[in-house]
């Protein structure tokens, strides 16, 4: 065991420590320098904390959007209720059948009618996409739901009218061809 570490260890120093008095005002000057150095340290690091908070928020939002289900999937009629899901399925199936029927009538004589109907269908589809956004924003407002159903009905009506017109044109052409023979 080392005996140099006893309570009387400083007895043998015999004046070897610097024991002179500090100059008058030394403490005041020291505190002023200490205060003067604080703002410089704060200025250098002042931007770091808000930047790190902002970066954290961006990362969290990124994860949130990555794992969030798509609102476009939730914004259609099927997201409202099971009855609306059946309604949407009915309308979608009917529209697809009518579109296939319309495309089967596409001949050089009816091409203009078919093309115009497809343009009108695109317009109605664009309106429906806006209604889907409105549905989310409105919290399933009944007026938006009615507008979506009306949009489906308008599409079916359009397709039925164009198909009816094409059938009349074809019947008229067949009748004229038979009378000339």
C-alpha cells in the first residue's frame, strides 16, 4: 500500500504550490470573457436544432405516406358501405359491357360516333375522379355520393344512346341496300 496518499500528504510540499493572489478584477474579466464566448457558441449551433427537428418530421411523414393506404382506393363508392360497393360493381360491369358492345359496332360508317362517345366517356371519367377526391374531402357527403351514382348513370345513358343511334344507322343502311337490290 502506498503511504503517499494519507491525509497528511500535503504536509511535505513546503511551499511548492503557487499561492500568490490573483490580480484585482481577474474574476470579473474572466466572467466577461465567459459571457462573451457563450453567444458565439449558440450562434454556431443555433440552426442545428431546428434543422434536425425538420429532418425528423420529413422522415416521419415519409414513413407515414409510405405505409398509408392509398386514398384513391378508399375514395370510391365501395369505401362508403357494402351496398355502395354492390352499386359500384353493378354500374362498372354494365358500363364495361356497353363499352364492349359499342366497340364491336365500330365500322368506318360509325367511327365518328364511336370516337365521340369515347371522348365523352373520358370526360365523365375525369369528373368521376374529381368526385372521388370530393368524397374524401367531404367525409362521405350524401350529395357527393348521389353525384357519383348520377355520373355512372350518365355514362350508361350515353352508351345506350350511341348504341341505339348506331343500330338505327345500320338498320337504315341495310334497308337502303335491300331496296336497291
